[in-house]
């Protein structure tokens, strides 16, 4: 068991003929991900890494039964691509590119809700179910099948957590990148619920960072969970009023500080980790 | 991206939202010339990209030519929350009967647009929300949902606005809504929206924040000089240089150069250094998939910083590949040279190729690598952070 993707997911790559698209398609296939084709309007009939290229998502869905998509396109094309996929019947869309216009993310989210689809990103490293599927850009060296689920706003943090869980023998069920953009296709709370419903996931590690309110919104969900949640927030020592890389990563007044996020999550029952090495210690105390 | 008030008001005018008129002045002489149009009964408003200008003394009224000259001279020399005043907006004084608030923003938690109106204008709206929540009215919209006149009527009624002003207020709200969606705004705020003694409504202030990531849809803005800008006060010389190179970079007050990969670990790594008793000299973000040249520039920023005593390097290759990373580090070593001790951990996508490149270069020119301690996935990143703190304290 896993959440959102497994070895049976039928995955298409939107932007498969581009540089990043073809490079990561090769990696995803080598990992064993069930890539069934790709989309590149005007290049239908070609193939990339032995997989058929289609002009439209509808054709790809009809010919391959695809149910999942990974987008490798520049930000300005993401709105069209994601909505096309959702309307063609794709139920899970992973938006790897960053800097998606906020209004476009609202449009994509609206379509996703209407069609019962789920979206990750923008600016997500993707999603990995170790041993089964790797969608996006995550480096497989960090991951191994196991019993802890992870979700994070950041790519590198996802890798460091998986690396830690792998080294200490816990392994991962599924690792989800929510994305670093200011408006995201899915929330912490929604993904936490999927982990709660997954039998194999014995604990969840969620990491967030300063800025925004997505982490705080997870608190209510955590109070309702029987699966233990370990939380980690980056930016405890972030200087206020300064933007740290990500569009949303800024502390303004008392809004979005690491302190306020940790306080709310701790009060909701999450176990707080300061460094990655704290995670196996907490898991051991929890007897996971 | 935040707009200056005068820029925001230009967009208001384009969407038929009434504004007081007025002119931008760059020096006291221009201020006097602009004020003449209004018989010197004017308000002088500092154009800076920060809130609370009024409280900080950045907005003054004048009633005579001498007033205008003296006050503008004073304002032009001023700094407001770290921002120098380079432009003043000179507007006619308004004869105000009452003040309202009208704004529009995005509720990211509900994925909605929300229009907010209040009869308590001209004050901090967050304070009104906290102290008199019953005086704040919200109307939510789905993205791309049309707004109707009756939505505006409903809001106006809640604010106690009656005929004949009902229709006028309603157009205010529908025009604001159209501007918000047209320009991909994150925030549009009129505080105060004033009712004049002679009847009409006017946007006395204007605040607009646009989405940087949607500017490609609005080439017309660049033509008017509304372009991407730095909004967080003044930059240090190194921050300026980094900015020219397109690298998100902040100077901090410690001595450990942070060379951490993406923003996520850039933020977290900063905390780790503190946990182990050190202090970072900077924040930096390589961005997704940096080129070797960019990697080299990141290292130049750190090596040339006299405050930096040691460098903490971490690369977990995802979209950013280890082979490109290694090429960048080698390029830096060959063309610039490393004068500080650096502890570096590299793993992730293409790590084998990265390690191969490092070994090859090291065999050729071992002396270039003498200041680097290299680690792979076998060493936890926390150990690397601890080692960086030791190196900065001069421990061999």
C-alpha cells in the first residue's frame, strides 16, 4: 500500500520532448515507474525513451488508460496543461515547474475540485513511492521502501528526511512534495488524511517553513489522527522581513513565524523535531 | 510585487475608479510647480514601498507655496522604514465627509478571492477586524466568477450607503474586481475610500500588489515603467552583486558561508548552524537546476566575503544535478580559487558522475582542493553542519 501512486499508476509526462522532461522521463522509467507516454502538441506520433508521444491528453488517456500526469513545462503553460489533463480524466497531476501564477493555481484547483482530481505543486519535487514509482525529480538514492510517510514544501528537505529514514532502517511508504509556490494544489491536511487512511504508514513526518498559513491549517487534521505526526519547521532563525528564496518564505509581523507554526502544531499533538537526526529518535520513542 | 501609490492610481484611472488627480514630483521645485495647480492646498505623499507611511511622518499637508517647498525638502531627505523618499505624489486636499475601506485579496486557505469592505476607513483594517469584526463585510468569489452590480449594492447596503450613492459605490466595487482579475493582483486596497462633502466617492489612497509570476501576461505594465523591483529596503553591496547575478542572497551577521542548494534547505540549514553554536554569514538559494557558472558565482560571493571564515556546502541533487554542481565547483576552483576552508556534502541525482569529475580534477591539480573536506551520502548532514561550525572557530 502507498498513497497516490504505486506500480500500477499509468503515468504520462506533459512536456516529454523538452530537456528536463526527457531527462527525468528516462530516470523515472529506470526506476520502474509505469510511464505510458507523453504529451507534446504537434509532436504526436514520435516517441521518447520508447514511449509514445501524443498531441493531446485525451488521446493519451484513450490509447493508454493514463490516470496520472507529471508536468515538465515552463510556468506560463501549466494552466492549460493541468486543466487539459484534468478534463481528459487524469485524476492526479504533479506540477514540477515553479513560479506558477497564483490566479492560474486557483483555476487549476477549481477544475481539480470539479472533476475529483488531485494536484501537487507548483514547485514540487514530485512524489515517490519507493520501489514502485518515482514521479518528478527526486533522486532515488535517498529512498527505500518502509513504513513512514513524508510530506514537505521543499525538495531538498524531502531528500534529507528520506535519507535519514533510509539510513536508520525505517524506510518510507510514500514521500510527497507539496511544493514551494505560494498557492499549492493540495494542502498538508488533505495529504495527512491520505496517510491516516493508509495501513502501511505507521507515522508521518511533515516539514514546513516560514511564511503562509498552510502548516497552521494542518493542525486541526493532526488532532483527528491516530497515526503519529512528527513536524519540523525551517526558519526558526530567519530574519524577519526578509524573503528567503521561496516566494512565500517571509516572516511579516507575527504572521508565518516558525515559532507560531511549531506552537500550533505542537498543541495539536505533533511531535516536534529540530534536526533530521531527531526524527529516528522520536520514532524509536513512539515504537514505530 | 508592490506598486507605488501613484502607479496604483494610474491603474485605478484605467478602470474608471475615481482618483484625486495629482502629480509626481522628484524635487522640491517640481513639488511647488505641481502644487500650484491646486492653489498650494495639497497633500504631499512620500512614495515608498512600505505601509504605515502616515504614522512614520511620510504624509503631510500644506496650504502655501512656502509650505510646499519646505515640507517637500524635508520629505525628500527622509528615510521611511529604511526606504529613501525619491518621489512625492502631490494631490489636492479633499473635502472629506466620511471614510470607508474597500479591498480585495486571495484567501489561500480556501482558494477564493475575497472582497472586504468596512465603514471604518482610514485606520488599520487589521485592528478593525480584531476589535470590531461586525464592521467588516466579506464577499467571496471563485476565480473567474463574474461580479454583478447587485453584489456591489449588497456590500453598499451593509455599509449603510443609500441612494443616490448606492450605484456609485457599486461601480467602485465592480471596477476594483475587474482590475484585480485583469492584472493578476494579489492585493488591491483602497484605504480610505472617501465620500466627499459634495457627494462623490474617491480613492484617496491606493495599494496594489501584483503577482511577479504573472507579469509575462502584462507587457503593457513594463512599458509604463512598472517592472519587477526589490521591495525590502536597501541592499548591501554583496546583495546587489548577487541580485545582478540573479542569485537570491541575503547578508546575515555570522561567519559561516552558506552554500546550501535550494531555498528549503537554505532556510533549514541556517537553523542547523545555529543549533550547533555557529552563525551563518548569509542566506542563499541556487534556484532549480543551476548552471556550473551560477554555482561558481555563488562560491565567489562567499569566498570574497571577509566575514566568512568557513563554508558549509550541501548539494542533494534533484532537479539540480550533481554533475553540473561538480563542474561549477571545479570551475570556481580553477578560475578563482578557494581561500577559506569548506566542508561539502554531495549526493543525489548524477552523484556518481559528480564524484568522478571531482576525482579527475583533484588528480590533475590536487593543490586546488586542499581546503575542501568532501563527503557523500554516508555522512549525515548534521555532521557537516557541526564541522562547518568547528572550521569557523579555527579547529583543524
